[in-house]
C-alpha cells in the first residue's frame, strides 16, 4: 500500500463510504484528504472523521492517489478542473460508471496511472463487491493500491476493462435485483395472510442465511437448491412456477439490457 496521501474527490454517499471504510481499516486520517465544495458538507465530514476537507485542486496537488467519486456526467468538468495539477506517477482511481480509463487518460497528463472501479452499494455495510481494471499506464503497485482502497469496504476482483459492462450489469446493478426479489417475496407473504412485519423478517433473514451458506460452504447453488427441494414437495411446486414464468430467462434478458445500457453510457448516449 502506498504511504503517501490519498484524496477522495466527491463526498456523496459512496465517497463518504470509502472514507469511513479507510478510517476503519486503519488508514491514518492525516494521510487522507477530501475534496468538497459545499461548506456545510465539508464541516460535517471534518467533525465526523477529523479529516482535512480542501478544494479539489489542493487535494490533487498534495495527494499521490486520487479517488474520483462523482457522477459520470460530472467527470468531464472535474477532470478539466484538476488536470493542470495532475503529475506523472500519480494514481487516479475512478468510481464513476461508464467512464473508461481511455476517457480519463485523454484528459490527464502523460504518465498518470488510471484504474477504473465498479463498486456497489453494499460497500455501505463493508460487504461491497468491487471490480477493478487497469488503464494503459498502470503497474502492479498501482493496482495493489486501488485494491487496498476498495478492500476497506468489501471484496475486490481484478478484471480486464472489456468485462466492465458485464460486471456493471451483475454486481454494480445487482443489489437492485436482489431488493426486487425480496420486495416481491414480502408482497407475496402479505398476500398469503402474513403481517407485513412478519413477512419482512422471514424474507430478510432467509436472504442473509442463504447468502451466508453460499459464501461459507462454497457449495454450488444448484446443489443447495436441490437440498431444499423434496420430491413432489412445496419447494418443487414453487420452482416449477418460476420455470413456467421463465424467471431464469427474464434474468438473462435483464442483465443483457443492463450491459447494453452500460455500453451506451460509455459511448456517451
């Protein structure tokens, strides 16, 4: 891990999530900077974390690693602001969906290393899934530093950038699909006569327990599903309905649509 200063530009939900994760992971506060223009928000972060909140330009000038945690539509303006202050050898880590390493490299001085990250919202509870991809000026040390940043809030995988649209469709947007399924199961529970609070408790804990089984046993999901599915039983009846309604095919179509939209965003559509 690099010993120099790390700057986080953009102090929204994901920016603060990354900041708090780094602090909890033992990163020294005097090695962290936050770029934030809103005075009220800057004061709030200084009070909460004891971190120095400065301008984007000052953060860029002082830091060795700069995490860009802004919305995709704001990335062009941010790069225009900080590019004159970037220098060769610095690492820029982008967490903006659809922004390619080539987009950033074209706007940064030669020799600035760029790593692209696709995070997801479970980073808020330190259970994030981040995929990282190197740009053309990246070495292993740069990748390791980006990995260390994201490991503070969850798991990290290194991937080729050409796979980033598929990753966006699966883990980037994935929490929404899970919440959609949970929401549907709760509504079904209410329809079956359960109080909403009871249905919610049953579904949420079933989700948590099932996820833990997947992660801790390493057993294939098909095997785990078959363990619950007795011949001619209740689960078999339910799974048959899911197959009749082509839920598996619907997931494939949904993820293809998300991947295609990610590609379109990257192309500026």
